C-alpha cells in the first residue's frame, strides 16, 4: 500500500484530471469528490474512480470542459443543465439557489439534467446538511435490475440518499443506498473470485434465479426487499427521469451503446428547511430527533454513515492508503 | 357473507359513525375512506375498520367533532391542525391549498398535525394523482419495529406511499407499503392460527430472532430489507415527526398509554406538479413514463395497486361482501 496525505492525494487527482483534458473547474469539483470518498474509505468511490472518469472521457461519453447553466424554473425549482459534464460541478452551481429557495419556500427541488454520474450521493447530501437543511437525492443509473416478478433488466441500481442535520457540530444522519439487492461491483467481485453469490441477488438471462455471478451479470440483478424495493426503484426512475425531463435507466443504457461509460441522465435533489417548517420551536423538535438517534445507538444498532465518520477520523490522523499498483497507474496518467 | 351495494354500505358506515358520536363532517370523511378500502377489497381497511374507529373513540383517544384548522405556513408549506380528530378531514381541508402551492411553486408540502391515524395512504395519494400531481406521503405509527442491528421496538411500521398520474383515464401508478417486514396484522393472524412466522419478521423480548408470533408481538418486529428498510423507517420518523413538529412512534405509543387506540401523530405529504417541472414538454415525458410501465407489465411483473384496481372493477359489477358476523356487529352499533 502507498500511504499519503490528503493534500498529496488531491495534487495527484488534479494532475490526472487536468492532464487527461478536464477543465480547471471540472477538475477541482471531480477531485474534491474522489478525495472525499477516499477520505471516508469508500474505496470504490475514491481515487480508484479516476480510472473511470478517464475511460468515460476516452469513450467520448463526457464533456470535459462543460460549463453548467442554472435556470430558475419555478419558485420551488432550480434546474441545472450540466451540458454533458459530470454531475459535481452542476450540483455546486445549483446548490446556493436550492438552499435559498428551501429557506424561502420551506421545500425546494434541484433538477440536474444531462449529466454523467459516478459519485456517491452522500457527498451532495452532506453539502445540504452542512447548510442546516434536510436533503433527499436520487437518480437512475443504467438498466440492470429486473422489477420484482419480472425477468429482464429495466431499472437501474437507483440510489436513494437522505440527510438530517445535527446540532453541536455532530456529523449528520445520512444514508445512501442502492435500491438493488447489492451493488453491481459486489457481483463482479464474486465473479473475479469465482465464488457463487447468495440467493436473491439476481437472475440469469432466461429470468431464472441464479447464484452464478457471471450469469447474473449477463442477466438481471434483483431489487432489495422484494416488491417494496422494486417500487422504490421505479419511483426513482419516474421522479429523477420523466418528471425532470431526463432519461430513464433503460434510455441511459441505450445512450451508452455498449461503451461501458458512466450513466448519463438526470438527478433530483430535494431540500427542506426545518426553520421554515418549525419556526421558533425548531430547536425543541431537533432535540427530539437526537432522542431518536440515542435510542438507536443505545440498543446497539449503528447509525448509517457511522463507519464513514470513523474512517474520516482515522484519515485525519493517518492519511490515506491506496494499492501501489493503483498509485502507479494514476501516476502514468499524469 | 353478506352482499350489499356500495350505497348501502355507505349508509351503514355513516349510521355507525353518527350514532357513536362523530360529527357530520367527520362521519362523511371517515365513511368515504372505509368505503374506498372496502371497494378495493382491502378488507382490513374496509368496513372492519369502523370497529377500530369506535374503540378509539371509546378509549377517549380521538376527538369526534374536531374541526381542522388550515395554516399557510410558507409559500411551499401548508399546515393543518387536525385538533385531535382522525386524519381524513384534515387531509381534505389541506388538499386544495397543497395543490395550489404545488402548481405555483412546483413542489409543496402538507404537514398534518395532531391527528389520529388509521387509514391506508393510497387513498390520499389517489386524491393527489386525480389532480394530475405526483404525490408522496408517510407517517410514523406506534413503536413496534427494532432498527436493523437493534433489539428493542422503536420505529413504527411507518408506511410510505407514492403516486404518479397517468393519462387517458388510466388508474394511477401508486404504491403504499409498510417499512416493517410485514404488517402487524399478519403476525397477529399467525398467532390466532397457532402457526410459526417466517424468519426475518421479528425478535423476542430479549432481542433474539424468533418465529413464535406471540413472542414477536411482545418483542419487536423487524424492518423490511435489512438496514435499508430500517434507514427508510428512520427517515419517516424524522420527516413526519420532528420536522413537522409532531410525535415519533415512541412518543405516540407513550401517548396511547396502553389504551390500544390508533396512533396519534403527524403526517407529511409532498406534491409535485409535472407541468411546472416540464412546461411544454410535459406530455412528451409523461409518455416516457408510460413506456416504463409497459416494460414492467410486458415482462410479467405487476404494477403496484393492480390487484386493487381489479377488485374495484369487480365491486362495480357485484357490490361488496362482508362476513355476516361483522355485518351484525356493525348493525348493533347503529
């Protein structure tokens, strides 16, 4: 493993992205995202993802110097056209207006269109909770999940993320999960290691349950939680697809045309302002949320993101570590 | 079984509620709800629920003549104080303002406070899709579900419902599910029939997995879909509890004080207007949602609510049927 400071990792990430042709602004936003992933030890969303950024660019599936355009769609809606760039800069561009609208209206939506997507949603959600707002985000991906009772890939792994701000500098309550039974990478890992996957993860091409990872990757993954997870995944297709005038996971996959690039689609983000919902009693009710969190922790259950926050603390003290091979691969891209 | 027309069933429901002391307006709203449940053959939310309305009133846990108060909280938020009555009339009172706000702002929230709750959320969601809007609703219940990894009841069965309007008079896409592994009534049914429950439904009082329905009813139910369902259930506690200045499921259970009445708490409902999100291209993108629905149906998967719509059609032709014993019990309450 190669150890380095977050600062050195940032320099490396920026050097790769710049050298490969991303504009300065795109480079900064992308680099911040992969560094945050690496810092929290979400390795698949860390420096490793730079390889994916680069291959998506090489496939001609992302605009490396896109300048997002912000539109004031309605009193409660801000729309950002990412212009074919990665989602990060578009989110950054829309966040101030989303926050202002949420503080004024109580609730507001940010619709990002025409973006290429690879990052975990918790990063965006944490930017919202940092402003004292409640956040919810979701997006389609590429069609690879069969609806419950079906046999063919139609839905994406469609992540859903939620965040709640906490007082006194405490890390926010944030969850971020795929609506598929597992991440696609988990099945790929089983294939590489030649291990069968558990029941309930996927179907073969004929739509039959299979525990062979290669067959499932050719067939369809399954949603988490049966028909309930399937319903949620469908909801995400609708509200982060047609509702915001953008692609479904099936359309995103068709757009990819076997390039194997990151999904191209839209993203829906909601923000709600507790101060606007609660007025003078906001502190009183936010304290009740803290009671709920204590009741979860005290019975030995973990709050979501706990592992990430522990990793973040570790990174603060020890820096990060990535495989030497990955390090060398990145250096060659600079 | 006793067969009757929907009209006769309505007369019976209204007679029971009126005779037991509900005001005319409360009676009308409650009766509409149980009749809609019966019509769609959701028997536990049909005429059977009248017994629950009556016992909740007898326990002094609902105000039978409450007159909801509507407050314009913010440009994007309408708040309705149900004044301790059942939720239905409060929802009715708030709906026009919610719809007007959604059409103007693009997205709006309806927060119902201080309501007693028993009905399925799809009824409210369908009222929203009938207006051409996208709807989302959720509420806490009574604490009976342990968070994933925990051992004690803390979360409610916390339902989540979503609806999407469809063109040409087609029934809307609506789902409505509990974030617990199953409904509590399902476990009670197993206890009555002396049958073990499947793994994954619940824990005994010591927090150990149990397949004994009686032990689980004394212990804790489990969320659906492991930590993902648990995270969703927690989100619902937060956004339909503290965020709107109302009770969590644990607080609702404490308020009940062993009376066994329906939960007392708040409810959060969101509405989004496709026309405001999409402007002139609304029809184009709503057609893409139809393509998604076709792709689900064509591979043999069912759209949620399909069974209800089929039952509704059956009722239209044949009327409803309830057990003779239930009929007699209801007649005695008139």
